[in-house]
C-alpha cells in the first residue's frame, strides 16, 4: 500500500488528530485514576485496558510507518487489521457503550475523536491509498490476532485484578453463555470487514 496525494492528506490529518487525542486522553485519565486511589502504574495499566486506546495507538504507528519507512507496521495485513479494528471500535461503542458513557469536558472531545472521527479518517485513508493486490484469503485469520491478543490480555488482567474494561466481556456478570455470543459476533464482524478489504484490494 502506497500513499496517493489524497491518502497523504488523510494520513497527516489522522496522525495529528489520533496522536493528539490519545495523548490528551492519557494525560487526563492518569491523574483521574490516581485520584481514585490507583498508583501511577496502576493508572497506566487501566488506561491500556481499553481496546479503543490499543487501536488508536496502532493507527498512529501505521501512519508513522508510512512516513518514516518503518517495515514493522507498514504492511497490507497490518493496515487491514487497523481498519477492521477501528471500524469495530466505532460500531461497538455506538451500539453497546455510548448510551451509558457520558464523558465531560476535554474527555468528551477526545471520546468523539477516538470513537468516530479516527475511524472515518482511517477508512478514507485506506480507500484512497494505492493498493498492490497482495492480500489473500489466507491472510484472513491475521486480522483476528490483534483483537484476540486484547481479549487474552483482558482476561489475564481480570484474573489478577477482577476488573473488566467492558461489562459485555465480564464473565462474573454474564457468564460464558452471555459473553461468548458477543465475542463471536465481534470475530464475525472483523472477518467480514477483512473479507471486504481483501475484495477491494484485489480489485483496486
């Protein structure tokens, strides 16, 4: 995947907005969590418990990789991982979380940026980039590795602290029977988005 003039504009815009929103969210959330009794490292651990933060950081790294020539995050599969994950973030937040999540002040701004604006910008960036047609159906499973790593981290953390970042993943509240369909739906969504990306890549 290579930058076209339009993709470069979206990448610059996405990099600045995504990095700024993530940094501001980190800056505001750490003291808030410390005020609730967490240590500095506990507050950091809490910040990195949310998939929104994971994914927005991944997008920033993808943008930087394109501009800096890094090979680690500059691949077709990594870009689709970011694409499918950030769209999933927007969908899950809008339908499962937004009704009960009401941030205020600057947190409200960063919340909108990280859940709605960065997904739109990255999607526009990905679509307007020059695709090489290197994606194959055998790559489909790779797009699930990132969210599965997050889930593994979540349940290991929950086993240690008893805390879950999202109620719909909480085994104590919902049991396996309640959590499994949600995870299954997320996996199906990621695979569906990845499939669309492969089809687009082959035709672009």
